[in-house]
């Protein structure tokens, strides 16, 4: 389903040249639940962004369903993303002024469904994630775990080809994190959704079916993990702040 | 498809204070603009309503105002004998010899005294004008009696029915109040021609003659006939044109008003831009999210532009509403042609309001254009990272 | 303290766009305010009077400017104590060459040559030019502005064709060029020439439009004016005498209820600035909240922090105010130039400038707005605990 060939991404930050990804080759088949692991700065979020065509590779190519999304431009690319990708962010990124239902229905506004159909779809999906009774709540009225569930509902409402999750449990406590991971696993298992999840939480990894490791922009061959991985595996208690989030997005 | 409208509306409501402040600035700019337009509109209405379409005002050759014109009384007979004159019920030609001067009385706005047009007129002149008596009676010939227009009665405290005012060689008694609709004539004082002429030592020279043609074609011919007649040495101008030309008296105020409105608008425009930039910065993550969901650059641009326009249009409508009460306000402006005050009512009409709203829309677009573009052009990753 | 100032300056430059927009918005609004104040001053106070003008009285018909006074009044007025000199004036609206071209339009007045300089001491003209004017009946003198505009030299022949009211043609010769402080375009000629040109039956031969009286000194002016009016009060041509400045300003009343108009606009503009600029400044301050937390954690006191925040706002406000005043001054000069030759507005022109008082008031308003808008959010930021400030996500 996804084929990445010699994918590289570099950018300039404050006159420094940063290599985020170096010659990544990756294949993801349908129905997979892949976890991408690595420490901060390893490039895992960058890889996710490239697959979602939210960013352009410096060199190399990524093919999604046999097609290079970057052959499209402007509105066509935006539509492509709407149809094929469901993205889940670490900090949920729900629109604060819209209700849960409206947030979930938002991607449907770009389709040709009628308003009534849009709302029906959104309601169904929200019930699926267990929030059927919170349709008209605003994000500020929901707990972190509930917000993320709304975000997942939004990610699947267009029935995309796959779900990309960037540290989905990063801002959640252990109990909520568990719920979210169970939900993702269920989606993968019962509804055959392909999921690529970026995380540095070893507990989250257990819900995935496959793991690949990234280190300093390079993808480790399948089955291999860095030797000192166990030692470096300390869950960092992060204070939600701008500094941390931007690092995590690497 | 577009980002839902409710998204913009709700975001405006969330930052209520900022929205209201920016709105208020635009509202005041629009109010000043509409007020200025209403002033000119009111003036124009008064001048447009004065004058009969078939009537010609005869002045001394080269004269542009009744006040400065000296027409020998012989002109009256010459004009009466011309062809093409309309006649009254009795078959008499509708030709009126008139004398115009100014009197000075303390007014509501100017306690030190303001000029009022005094017109020496005969019954035929009254007949030629659509003016009716609302109070009292007409002046009698040979008597020191006058009637005043309703605006004079309203704006000059000493001018009341039955009271006396002084101009020329002495006192005059106010015996009646007239109503000319919404015209310049409401700001005039009328008296017997002969009485007024002698008071101003003008027995041999009147100011003007008013004539009426039978139809528009004759009007044109009459105009040329009069101007070409060497015995008369006169200029003929249609009554309508004569008064329309005086609208320029409001020009300084109109200019000032528009200048102020535009300056305020520029200031408000900067504020709108600033507000929208702040909103874009604050909602950076949302913009990134929306783009991720598949909304195009164009829809982001449109969405933020809509938001700034919403602020502006709301402000524009409120500004017009704020100014509506002016419709009941009467004011006066000095005409440099008649050297006297013309009373008028502010007129906030449909065109004025539409102008005000368009002004605010343009302001909204101009103010919001750059921030909207900035929002649209943001790189998805950069946008998600901000905030 | 010095480090605080540079920190304040640096902060202002941080979000350059926001700061420039705020400065721009304030500058435009304060410019408007300055212009309104200057306009008010010009229209109702007329600016500085020259010593000559301060002693001058205009005598015209009590009822209306269009009515005339007898020539005989001149002798009688001259007898009044306190009168230094008197001349009569009649406006002559003649056409010079092609009056359609605005260059050819200028003020023309018939006066008595001998007393001209006495009544208008600020007029500077050479002795022999003045003598030529007095001795030659068809002579005329023009202001330097007029002479320069039309390229006139001494000896120039200037024909003026009178219109409607005074249908005579005057054939004048330029014998002198004078300098006047107003710098407007004006021409004076001998009233006797006009008198003789009018037909014998024209009653205006013995009438004048206005008298210009120069009092002995400034303090004598009100008294002289009163005496003149008292002298002719009961006659068939009663007079109204007033200081020249007041006379010129009375034309302003023609523009309608301008005082109210200006006052309303002034209020609207001030309110707008307060709301808009004030809001923009508040926004900047609120954003600073997190930094305030950082600064306090570094050891700055609440008071020092508040001072920096308010200082920053005032810096922006002051910048806006200075630019605004500069713009206002430029605009006033432009308006004055445009109005210089408009009849009745010469005194307005004199007062139309950004005086030191206006500058102070405008800057004062700028600082007031800066302080007021920064105070509320500033105090809030200063009072917030360090942790809350760091967590602030506004």
C-alpha cells in the first residue's frame, strides 16, 4: 500500500542543515498495524508527514497505492489527503469552537454528501468510538482521552485507506492511553484499517503488530532494534509546552 | 467545499472584546462617512426641490447670483411682451419682478447674527412658487408686513408670528408663516416688492425676474431669445440649475467629513489587519489541522477573509444605524451665492446606507487580505508546530 | 535601568509587524486629531495677529455686508479720538484677461491710496512706489505673490473689465509691488478712478462698502469701535464695527454649525483611537504574560516588570504620536497653501498649523492611551504568579 524509496528529508533551521531522514526504504501492506519507534529527533514524525504528503521529500519517492501524491498539486493534493489519509495528532488538534459532532463531520464537508448524510455518518462514527452521548460537547468539555477519541473518529469518518497516528498517547494518562490503543487495535482488527503509529512509548508498542526502529534519520532493518534500546527506554514525563511538542514533531 | 460559516462566526464570538473594539473603530468611520453623505444629500434635496422645471431666472448679464444682480425695472415690460410665456387663470403672463437682499438676525447657531434672504415679491411671484401659508395671512401691498418660511420661524428665536423684526429702514411685522415643502424658500423672508425696494433704495433696479415657459421646447427658445435681446443685457438660467449650482456650499463640510472618514478607516484598517494576524497566529494549529483534513489553501484564504468581512459588515450596519437619528436633525449652511443661510434636513437615504455598507466591506477586504493570505500560505508542518 | 530600556526596545522590535501596524494605526488617528485641533484653532482663533492687524477695525453696514455706507462717514469717523487712520474699501470683481484660468483670478479693491499704508502698516512698499500710487489716478499696486504669479513688472498695463454690478472697464498701470505677511494675491487701485468711471446717476459714486480704521493702539480698539457704532446707530445707515480678526472669522459661521461638527468628530476619533489602538496595545501586553513569568523567575520584581510593559506600550504610542504630528503638520501646510487665496479664509490659514500646544496635547493623548491600554493587562501580568504566567497560553 505504501512504498517509500530512498526517502530523504533535509531542512535548514537557523542556518543549520538538519538531516531528518536519510535514504529510508519502507513497505507497508494493507491491514498492517505498524509502530515506528525511536527517540526524539529520530525522524519518525517526519516519515509520517511524508507519507501523508503533508511535507515534500528532499529526495526519494513515496508511493501511496501506487501513486506519488506529490504528482498532484494544490487542491487536488488536498482532496487526495481528505480521501486517503486519517491523521491523529498528539495534541488532538480539535477545533475549539466546534462541537464533537461538528469536528468529526468537518472532513465530510469536502465530499459531496448532503448535510444530513454528513451528520449521520459523524454520529455513527462517534458512537463507534464510544462517545454517542457527547455529540454536542465542545472540546473543552471533554477529557483528554475523550478528545483523542473524537480525533480518531474524525480520522476515520471519510473511511480513509489508512490511519496515521503521531504519538497518539503522548498527552494522555495511562488509563486513557490504554483506551486509545485498544480502540486503534480494534479498528485494525475488526475493521481492517491499516495503521501507522509513531511512538516512543514501549507500552504502546505492544498493541501493534509490527515494529520498526528509527535512529538519527535512518530506518533500521526489519526485526532489528538498537542494542541499547532497553536502557534508553525511559518514559519522559513531559510538561506540555511548545518546546517539547515541536521536538516531538521531528 | 468551504470551511463552514459557523466556524468564523463562533471564532468571532470567542474573542468578543477584540472583535467589538475593532468593530467599533470601523463603525465610527462608517458613521462619520454616512453623516457627511447625509449632509450633502440633505442639501442636494433642498436645492433639487426648489424651482419649477419650466421656470427661468433672469439676471443681469454675467450675474451668477440674485444678490449681485441689478436688473433695471424696464426689463419687466420687455419680458412680459415676449412670446412663449405661460399665463395664469386670468390670462396674465406669469412674470415676476423681484428684489433680493439680506437681513441679519440672531439664530440658534449664531447668536451674533446670521444672514437671511429677504425677497420683495408681488402676488404673481407667490403664485409661481409652490408655497402655501400654514399660519397667519399673506402680507398686504403697501404695508410693512412680511411672511417668513417655516425654517426661519424655527431657527431664529426673534422671528415669531406677530413679532417685529428690523431690517432695511425699520421694523416689519411678521403676519404669516409659509411652507415650501423641503425647499430653499423655507429659509426666506417675503414682503411687498415696492415696500422692500424703497427700503433699500432700489426703486429703479430689481434683482431678478422669474418667468415661466409654456413647455420644455419653448423654454429653450425663450432662454435664447432673452439672452440675445440687446435691450435686456441679461442672462437666463433655469430655476433648477440656479439652485442646483448652490449645492457646492456644502462642499467644505463634505470634504472634511469624507477626509476624516477615510483617515479613520485607514486607522481601523490597520487595526483589522492586526487583529486578523493575531487570530491567524493563535489558530495556527487549527490551520494546519484543516489543511491536513484536506481543506485547500483557497478555502483557508476565503475563511479568514470572510471573518474580517464579517467584522467589517457588522460594524458598517451598526454605523449606519447609529447615524439614522440624524434624519430628524435640521441644520443650516451658508450659501455663498445668496450670502444667507439655507436650512436643510440631514438625509440618511437608501443610497447613503448602501454606500456606507460597501465602504465597510471594502475596508474588511483590504484589512483582512494580507492576514488571510498569510494563513493560506502557511506550510502545514510549520503551522502545526506553532502556538 | 539601562538594560531595561534596551530590553523594552528589543521587545518592541520582536514582533515587528504588530508593532508597525500599531504605530501606523496610531499615527494616522493622531494625525487626524492634530489636524482637527489645528482646524479648530484656525477657524475660531485665527492665529497670531500682526501688530498692525491688532489695531485694525472693520466698519460695515450693520444689517448686511452687501449694503453700503455713505462716503461722508469718513470725515466723521476721523474725528473720533483714538482713530489713527481710515480708508474705504470697495471690492471690484473685474475680469482680467481670461478669468476662466484660475491664475487670472485675484482680489481687487478700490481704496484711498494716501491712507493705505497708515491703515495697513504691515504692508511693505518703497517710498517712491507709494508716492507714485498716490499721485497717479490710474495707478495700482499688487502684492508680490500676485506679481510673481503673473510675471508683472512695474509699468505693466492691467485692464480690468467689471461685470454685473460695476459695469466699467478700468485701465490700470502697475506702479508698485508690496510685500504682505499673508502672502495672498491682491491688487489695490485708486477709488477716485472708479468713482469717476461710474455714471453720474449711479448712487454708488457716493457710497463705500467698508471702512478700515487703524486705531492708535490695541487697547483703544473696543472703545473706538463702540464710538463709531454709537455715532451712526440712529441714522439710515447704521454701522457695525469690529476688530478685523473677528470680522474675518465671522465668515466661518457660513460653514454651518462647524463647532459642533468638529467637536463631534474629535470625540469620535478619540474614541476610535482609544478602542482600536488601545486594544492592539493590550493584545501585545497580554502576549507578554509568559515572558513576564520568565523575567520574574530570573529575579525582576513585579514593579520593574510592570514598568517595562507599560514602557513598551508607551514607546509605541509615542512613536505613533510623533509620526502623526509630523503628518498633521505637513497636511496643515498643504491645506493652508490651498486655502491661501480663498476669500475670507486668509485668517484661517494663519491659524492652521500644529502649534506647540497642539503638539503637546496630541502627544499627551498618545501617552495617555498608551498608559491606559497597557495598565490593565500589565497589572494583571505583574500580579500573576510565576508558574501561572509560564503556563499562560493566551
